[in-house]
C-alpha cells in the first residue's frame, strides 16, 4: 500500500515536472487573454492554457465583441486582461492610448522561435507578435461556373459577367454573396474595393479624407452592381450569415474572409456537392492590376498595466500557444505565420491575395473613424435613394465631424 | 406621516437615485461639453508580416501628458450639439436655403443621422403607443369574460411576449422572417413574389419593427387594464344596463372613464419606453433602414474608436426629447391633481 502511494506520488511528481518543463518553465503569473472568437484563436488559447499549473493561471475571454471591451479593460490599472489578441485595425486604439507594452526585452528573452516577419514593430519597438494572416478573397463554385460556361473570374468585371451568366442560365437567382451588413462589414467592403482603385484614403500626411473622387465613385458603383446579384437581405449579412448561405449551397461567387475557408471546406454543416466544388482563390482586381482587398494579421499584445511577472508569464504562455505543435495540429484553421505551416486548399485564397500585391489595411489612427462613417453612410446609395457623390460627401462630412471631436482635425 | 419620518423613510432610495441616476447624468452632461485633446501625431516606420511602411501614429507619451493635465479634454461648449452628427444646424440651414420644395428639404433633413433617427423614433413611438393601449384593452376585456378555468392559461399565454427578453424575442422573429424562414417563405407564397423580403426595404422593415413593438408591449397594457377591470363598480354597470345601455355603451361611458387614469399611466410609460427603442433594431439587424436615438449612442460606443463625447451629447438630446414628449401628459396630470386639491 505504502509502495503504491509512493509510486503514485512519484508519478505525479514526474508528470508535474514534465508539465512544468513543457508547460513553459514558469513559476508564477496570471495570464488572462481577451480575443476574437474563431477556430485559430481558440487553438492559440488552448495552447497557452497548457502552461497553467504550478502557480500559473491561464484564463481567456474570447468574444466577437472584443473590440468594444479592449480599451476600457486595458485602461484599468491593473488591467483586466494581461493580453489582447488584436488585428491590424484593433491594435490602433491600444497604441493611441499607450495601453500595450514594448515586447523588445521579452522577445529577446523568450522569442527565439519567432520569425522576424512575425514581429509587428512600431517606431522600432516590437508591440505585437503576429501569428496568422487573413484577407477577404474570392470563393467560387467550380461546378456552377462550369455549368454556366464561365472561367474563374480574375477581376470584378469578370465576377459581374459570371454572375450575369449564372443568373441568365437559371442556375441561381442570387449568385453573389459578400459581408455587406450595414456597419463595420459594409465599411470593410468599401475599403477593400477602394484599395482596388489604387487611390489613397487621405491627403498625404494629413488626417483629411479624400475619397469623394472618381475612384470612390467607381468603388461604390462596383459594390452596387454586385449587390444587384445578391440576396435582397444583403444589408443584414455578416460573416456568420454569409458562411451559412455558402454552406447551404445558395451562392456561387463569394467575397469572404480567408479564415472562413477551413470551416467551410470541412465536412460539417454542408454537403459534399458544395465543399467538393468550393475553390478559394485570390481577391479580384478592380482597376488595372490593383487587388481589391486588404491584408490583415492577427497577433497578440501584452498590456502595459500589468506586473512584469504577469507580462512575462503571458508572453511565454502565448508563445507556447503558437508553438510548432499547435500549428501542426491546427494547420487548416488559419494561414499561420510559422515555418512549419503547410499551405492547403483552405489557405490558397489568402496566399494568392498576398502574393498578388494586396496592401495591408491602413494602420492609421484615424482610419477607424473613416471605417465607421463608411459603414453608416453608404447604405442609402446601395438602396438607390441617393447618388454615389452624395453618399461619399456624407461619408466625408460624418468623418470630419468625428475627427474634429477626436482631435485629429482642427 | 410626519415629514421627518418620511424623510428617513425615503433617504436610502433618495441616496441611491442621487448616486446612480443624478450624478451619472451630470457627468454625461459635462462630458458632452468637451472633446478630446488635439492628437499629437508623428510619422514612424512600422513593420510587420507584409513589409515596412512609413505611417502616421499617435504619440502616446505626448498625448498622455496632455490628458493628465486635463482629463476631460478640451472644452467645446455646445459645439458638439450643433455638429453634423447631432443637430447639424449648419447643414439644416443650408438645406433650407437651397430647398426646391418642402419635400426636398425633408429629404435633405432625413439624410442627416440624428434627424433620420428621430424620424423613425417618432413614427415608432406614435404608432406603437396608441395601438398598444387599444390592443391591451381589447385583450383585457376578452380575458375578463373567459370562463374561470381557462383564465390562468389565457393570462399566461397573453403575457408571453413580455416575458421573452426583447433581444431574444426579436432575434427569433428575425430568423422566422428571413427569406428562408417560416414567416418569410409563407409571405413569399401568399404574395406570389419570390423576391419579397421583410428586411430589404425601409417601409417593410419599419412595419416589422412596429408590429414587433406592439406584440412586445401589449401584455404590459393588458395586465394593467385587467387589474383595473376588477375594480369597475358593478352598481354603475347595472345602473347602465337598467337605463338600456348596450355593451358598447357600457364600455364607452362606464368602463373606459373608470380606466382613464390607467390609460394616462400606460401612455407615460410607453412614450418613454418607445422613445428609447433599441433592442429590436439590433435584434432585427435593421440599422440599414431604421435607426433610433439609442442606437446612435450605442453605435458611437462600439468598434475600434469610441466617441464618448458624441454619445454624451446624443444622450442629453434624448433626455430633452423624452421631456418634451411627456410634457403634455405631465401638464394634464398636474392640472387634474390641482383640480382635486381645490
């Protein structure tokens, strides 16, 4: 009996010993992560949770509403979360308020496995560690395109032509689907489309908006033409809704997030006919060779308002969360920025979009205000109750009022 | 009750009201008079997975110094109230000067976010409130005549819309009216129009929201009226019957006058509630076609950039709106009260 107890105790010691080693060699610290809620981030947090135990606690709040919480939660001192998982737009408010710390010393101490391209440096300081790339790009159904007798589209003009053929052939009434819900989603569609015109959003070196021009009108007109091939409910479609419609086999040409590729291609929620013929490819171009999409990264930051010990524990846990093992086990969940990542059908679209020279989403401090104004003001144009010029003038006026209030414009 | 006793009796709730209602209101009003500091910007070299770029960033250190000196930001007076996101006085004046017709002016007005929100809010308030009162009274009269055994279940079923949380209720209906949903598909079948969508056009979205509002609030009016009906004096009703009054006349000249104070009470509560319409807009994803004052406030406080000062100004405007809306009812109540006192 005594021997048995001893053996059990020994086993426990050995186990906890290995956990402490594999579990990151931490002795203490509280790790609390705030982030968006999708498969890749869930995998990262699960990987970080392996460091729990031996005085280290790991907890997480993954929610699609994370952007609304992060500033208030990290402003508190001590901060509510030791880490916020952000993207290139949502890091901006944290940078603006100085709520995240420089990671230079932590990268030097614990970041030997990270690649230089993963390090997001602002003014020479590492402020975040990116672990995945994302972009909106084209999804198409090869069977429907073949039945309509069209080639996979390269430009948005091709997309329109293909949609017209699919509709006239009676294959689908609403072949096009995009994330066009009024608000952030619709704003993002305009930003992507405007990127495809190659024009800048702001007058060089200022916060003065400059989208009410031929490029803006062209971007809006293309959006409107596309929505004419979309389901009439398109102004309520967010990413969850579009993925569901796609999986139901009711669309043939989709502009959706690359991170939806894995869940759409897997064997859940859809039929073989849909998943077998869904192809992910690069975002279409709008004017010339300009790709109408923006590149995004997701990465982790460490709060400024936490103790150094907690910051170190959080960094180590999250580096463990993006370890080679995690990437291998979740290869298809995202386009991982890792040496061991193996490209797959689910990542082909993001890779192709990045290779074709798309630009990253502008990380400007006032971009969020423009994005918000776009999401609210271009609906009426799409519904046909105002002109493109009027819609763009409204966007500029709404942005200007907001930028004055936030102190970006006088 | 002696004044002294009364004072001690209400002190706890008075203190809570001061702390949790009055003080936050003052804080909101003060914030609405300020805007943020001028941002100190600098150009930095930023690098990431997609290469390096020279970009404008906020100088967080310098901004923090400014913010520590004056945490409220810059004093802006009432300017936020008059900017385009709120009362938009300059835009309204311009639209008035350049108007071709009254309709054209109203269209220009409706293009401004606050007036667009006020448009829907007022229509919603003034359609839903009377219909809730009429429907609530009708249900109460109906339930009052149901046989006693069935009364319990009937009351329970009638109360269901109010028991369901507004957001959940509207979400469930949102899925049902979807073009693929049971109501949406049935409507397409009945009207023989495969393109019919309750979410697509402003008019249909407004109708959906208004029907939802009536469905959700009618039980409240029903409960109040049902309680009131139990107190109707049976002697008066019998007297009316002897005088030869038919059922409609009994209702019109005995029951309704008796319930009048309750009608005023429900109008007050419903005007206040409906003016702050919010959950159905979120639940039905209706922001493309219908926004309300509360939704504008919500929208300011969401996303990457939060606009507290703008939200504060809209909040103060909402309070003013509620006050104006309730004024006629309040004045009437006050007159009645004074009349009784004399």
